[in-house]
């Protein structure tokens, strides 16, 4: 097996040569922001190139299409990707949620069928957890799955389906037993094809004016029951397991990254370029952002040092999403105040600062403070699971 | 652009830090209690003599003093977990003044001053610093006190304030101007007349400090510290004090959050535990998140403390984080205890007062941010 060092060197060489620069249109910073076919095709091609070069899924088993190397190899390649600030890997639901789950608990047939297409981005995956009436209260999902022979018949609706209209498969949280003793026990986790009769997607227009999500409707949609993961009634547990892959709390992700984190340097550059870096009032604000950025960076380092987290081992991991997403929202919001009259402009306006990038980033930042459990839900989770406070509902 | 996250230090921990964390956590928890601290509030000297003696026996006053002077030979990074646990229990021992005085002597003392005073500090932790003055400035170089060399030595004049635990200190490091230049002296406190000391009424009743009138004090020439190192020693005092004060404040913040959470878990109103109300739950979570972020800044500051440039930036960031964390946690703790929070019997006031005291000694948030602006943007 190639050594990690050599592999990292190969990656360094490959990304130095192949990282695309300025495609001529604005690239999404997160997988949730893919809004146009142009962006989608660009990123899908990019992921395929990275996979074919061997730097995505390097640690996944080679018999299913992976690289057959180790997590250390993939981490080294991902690190190089970050250093080169390469475009994101867009098939995130497959790479970070469905893929690791299938490799963990899927059947041999599942692995043969799904893994390679996830890595090559030939098969786009999406996630069907949230429902229009059940957003934060995920456990109350009502989409019904009724067993009929070798199939399930699906009825209901899912919302915030990222890449919904490109999706070939969905990881679906469905209610197989409406009479279960509690709401969680009635849920099942099903790998569902999207291109079957009765499944329809409808694009949702985001607050930015762009598209990026769909609502997905199921009307007597018949899907094979062999997509069931685990057993009926285990849906909630498996959904929580996929969240752990996604957070990186378990190994198993394909690698790469799907969200670029805000770099506080960018806002310093904005302040400098707009001639405000010497304004003490601005400096006062910037220092707060620098301290915040630094503390988040250090939180990540401290989380790995057992002696420094022993009083509350779950504290740092559980606050990570809250702290980082709120910071991203704040810093993008603040950037608008550095633009004077030009903060009146938006994307595509020639007078806009950085092509309206900050405005779009600010509005898109809410996808992370709302999606995946709102900041308010995160505070409940921290309050209950770290501080031991009573439940709020 | 000067900001580079990599340049601001990484986080690391030494085995000795972990060891001291364990020992200090157990010792401070077993040695004192909030009830004992409250009993001692009325004590004039405000010194937990038993704990103080044990600290000396365990060598904690010498953690960051080289073995050549009887110390343990570690660094201030190892003093951080100790200060944190002392702060957590509001333990009434002058660990910070003694450690800071020793650092001043180490950095700016003459060889004979180091040999004379450092072993004493290791053994008794009996030292303090007299640097601040009545005008309220945090700037350690903007002082009025002066020293004029005469036939019997340096005749001092001026006034020092916030001299912590002066009544029990045997050694004092003080600043005064000689011909307009700020210089440091190290002196035997037996040269101070009882009448020159006035106990101050502090916002934090678990601390003790004095106003010291210098006018009738004459120091031998040998009390003058190395003049060429005065600036370096002042900088050392500033940063060491802020590093340890940040640790003390975060220990207190942890205790304050625990205390508040306990109340939210037991107090019922409208038939429900008040911790289930999100107005309280979310705010205490914000306090907790602030505490954890500040603790990351603290241990990064400890780790990079000795690095030129980086150490100062990391320490001032930690001071901003710690000051805000304790102030916010304690302020909300008073509020969340409702009517009880408004009483003297509620511990929330102890923590809030502690935060105000620390904000008053070696710089508050605004002061540190101003310094950071100069370091990062100029």
C-alpha cells in the first residue's frame, strides 16, 4: 500500500495542476447552495475528476469502487483539498450520509449497487427527513410507507430536499407503523429511488431568489422494500446514526468537504480594501470577530485533548454547529455594513461589492442556522444533554 | 494583514499541566467551600491560612520558578490549572500576587535579589505587587510615584492602590519613577509603617487590598531592580497577571454556571422546573458556550505564553474571553435566581463581584481590545 506521505504528495501534485480557477460564474460555498444547472454540472464533473484521480473515497473498499486505502490517506487528501481551496464535493448526502451507512449496515447487494455511483456523482443522493409540518420535530414525521408484497407504497411529502430535482435516490424517513407505542418507534429508514411514478419534485425558491431545494411529493409511489435499512421501527436510530457520520463523530465519510468555512481574513481584506481598517470603531468590531474565529478554531483543537474536556465531554462537539453557523451569519451580515451605499446592491449589479457575494452569503447563511436543527434547537440540545436541564416540551 | 490564525498559537497540554489539574481540582474542592469562604469574608486579613500553608508545602508558589531558586522549574502554563481551580472555589489565597511578584523578580531582578527573594516566595508565597495608582489608569507606565536617591537610599513619594494582601506579604515589588523613567524596586515590607497602609473596601469581598502611602519610605540602594530590564519586567507582570486572572475567572465562571444550572433544575414556577423555559435555558447555554470558548483561548494562551508576540496576543484574547464569560454568566445568574438573586445570601453576587474586581486590576475588555488593535492592525 502506498504510504500516506507519498499519497499526500501525489494529491498535492494533482490538485496543484487540476484545481479549476474561476469558472466565470459564482460557485456555491456549500452543497446546499447549488442553484443552477451550470453550477450543478460543473461540480458534478469536478467530483468525478477527483474520484477518478483517487482522492475521494480513498478509504472505502475497492471491491465497491473505493480506493481501498485508509482513513489517514483520505484525511491527507482532504487536507490538500482544503489547502488548495478546491470547489466542494457536491454529492454530500451520498458521500457523508448514505454511503457510510450502506457500508456499515447495508447488504452486499446495496454496496454493489450504490457505492460507486455515489463517489463518481453519477447517482445523486438527497435526503428526505424534514416535512412541511414537521421541521424541527423530525421524530414526528408522517410520510406513510405501507408494505405491499415486495414494495412499500409511499404517501406524503418531504421538504428541503437538497438536489431534489437531480436526485436519483433518497434516504427517506417514513412512518411504517402509525400505531407504534411512541412516535420514534413507528419510523423506518428506506433507500428510495426518485425516478418512479408517483414521485414529483417542485423547486423551492430561496430567500436569495435562487433555487437549490425542492419539495418532494409522494402519491402512491411504489418503491422496492429491499431498500429498508435495518428493520422496520429502527428508522429514528438509523437517522441519528447518519447525523453522526455527517458531523464526523464516526469515521466512514468518503472525504473531501461540502461546506467552506468562513475565513475571517476575508472580512479584514474587505475592511482594508474599503479604506476602513484604520477606523478604531471598525477595529473594535473586527477584533471581536478575530477572537471569535480564534476561539472556534481552538475549540476544534481542544476537543481532541481529553484532559481539557473531561468536565463536559459532549460540550464542544454539541456546540460546534451552533457556534460556527451563527458566526458565519454574523460575519457575513457585518460585511454588508462595511460597504456604505454599495450595500444597496445585489448579485449581478455591476456596482455591487464583490459581485454581491456577501449579500448572498449572508442570506444563505440562514440555511445552516435553520437547517439540520435550528440554533434554538441546538441550544435545547446543549441545555438538556450537556447541562442536564429539563426538556422544554 | 497581520492576522494569521496559525500565528496565534496552537493548543497543547503538558503532562505536568494535567497532573496539576488533577491535584488542584481535588485539593481546592476538599480544602474549602463556599460556606467557609463566606465565613472568611468578615475576617480582616481574608487569608485562608491553612490553605495558604499547604500551597507552600506543595510547592505551588514555585511552579514557575527555576529549581536553582528552590522552585519546581516549570512554567506559567502549569500555574494556569492551579489558578483555575483556586478561582473555581473562590479560595482566599494570594496565589496570583505571589506568582506575579516572583515573575517580576525573575525577569527584572538582580542576581542577588533573585537569590534572596525567590526561595522565600517559593516557601511562603508571601509577596505582592504595588503598581497601580489612584488615578485609575491600567497603564503601568503612567505613574506618579517617584524615587529620589539621597544619602540613605531611595526616598519614595506617591501612593499605590490595590496592593493585594499587603498585610501578609513579606516582599513587595513596586514601581516608581527615577528621573522620569519607570523603575521597579523589590523591598522588605517591614520597611512599611502600619500607618502607611489603609485597607480598601473592595467590590469583591473575597479579596483584600490596600492603599499604600509611599511618602515616608526610604529604600536601600540594593532594592532597585535591574534598570535595563524594567520595561521587560513590567510587561511580564502585565501578561502573567492577565493569564492567571483569566484562569481564576474561568474557574469562577464554571462554578457560577454549575450553581445557576442547579437552581434551574430544582426551582419550580407555574408548575414547571424553570430550566425548561427556553428564555432561561437558551441564555444559560449562551453563557456556557461563552465559557467553553474562553477556556480554549485560555489554554492556547498558556501554551504559547513564552512565544514573542504570539504570547501577548493570545493572553489578551484570553483576558477578553474570560472577562466576558464570567461577567455574563454571573450577571444572568443574579437575574435567573429571581428574588433570591437579589439577596446577599445568593452566591451569584460573589461571582459577579469577582468579575468586576478582575476587570479593574490589569485591564478590562476595552483595554485589551485596544492593545490587540495595536498589535494586529499596526
